[in-house]
C-alpha cells in the first residue's frame, strides 16, 4: 500500500539528483520557510519536466531533511484530447507514494465559456481549484507547484507590460480560506536545469499538448523569447532578476494580495 508517512520510499526511485538543483531548492525551502514539521505535502504532477523534477527533489529532501514531512501526488486531467497521464500512475506508485488522478472537463468548459483563443489563465485557475479540493479531501495542508525562476520572470514581465503592476507569483502563500499553504520549491531553479535532469534520468515526461496554445502562441511565450534574447546578451540576467524579484516573491504569507494570487494574463 502507498505510504506517505515520511519514509524513504522505493530504492528504485532514488535518482541521482544534481547537487546544484538540490542546493537551490534546499535554499528556497529554507529562505521562504516552505516546509514545517509534520506537513503533508501534495505534489502537483502534470507530467512535465518541471513537476517530475520537483517530485524527485522533494523525495531526496525528505530522505535527508531533519524536518519530518510526508508526500502525496496529484495529477489533474483536464480532458484535453491529446493529454494522456496514464504513464504517471505506475511511475508514482513504484515510489510508494499515494497517487490521485483528478479528471475534470476543464478543456471543455474553457472552450464553452472563454471567448479568447488561449485558455491558459482560465485552465490554470481551474486546475488549482481541483488541486485545492483534492488536498482538502485527502488531508494535505500544503500544495507544491512546479514553477521555476524562468516562470517567475515571465510572469513579472507580463504583469508589468500588460497590467501595469509590479507583481509576480509568490514562492509561498496561504489561500484565502487559510487552511492550505502553496509552495513553489523550484523558485531558484532554471528551466534548463529541470530539462537536463528530466532528460538525463529518462523521466516519463508528457509533452505539452494543449491545441489552443499551439495554434495561438501565448504572451508568456513572447516573454520567454524576449528573456532568451536578453540572456544571450548578458548571461547574468537571471541572477539580477532573482535579486530584483525577491521582495515580490516573498510578500507576506498572510498578505491579502498573496491570498488572491492569480497567474497573470496569458
């Protein structure tokens, strides 16, 4: 039976986690006080390189941390025509962790109710609501999401350019109801690092496959391309961005702005 009580899990899933990735995540967990003794953490696993890497890193941290915490895993199936999450079930269950597959017709509702060709913001909010419900139902008090430093930088630019606000996602916040905390342990990690780790370890990555987003490039993709071009000009770009974004990432855990957080317009 799956056991999330804080054990070390199946030895077959003890992946050789790169030191730099582990160090960066460990520093983020410490800096933002993400994990408390006795926490029950539900890991949001989409099947992308980032969430799979985060799961492996959290399992490694669980084995070595003096702070006792437990892990479970949840996948939201939005019922997009090409999304097939079945490979994730066996992968997670081999590690001895509880696994919850939440099937909701988010894609269908987005097509019905949204007038824009890209449904990204709507889908993100709906997915998060499903994960909140799963966490409450199964007795988890923390939800772990897999956004990394590149995502934080892109969200900042989108919020600045299109909303006129100095905002980005929060590294650690409490939901409005106060019963759940949301953490983003990869906040100091780069996307290229999670990609390299996932490829090196042969993780069962499910490619992004939303037909709406492929047909209509999102604003986030445009921000990504802008950052790529600027980093080629100045390799120190993300080091500087991390420092500049730190006050926005770290806005108070009980702050009302954090509690109503939404991913900026896509």
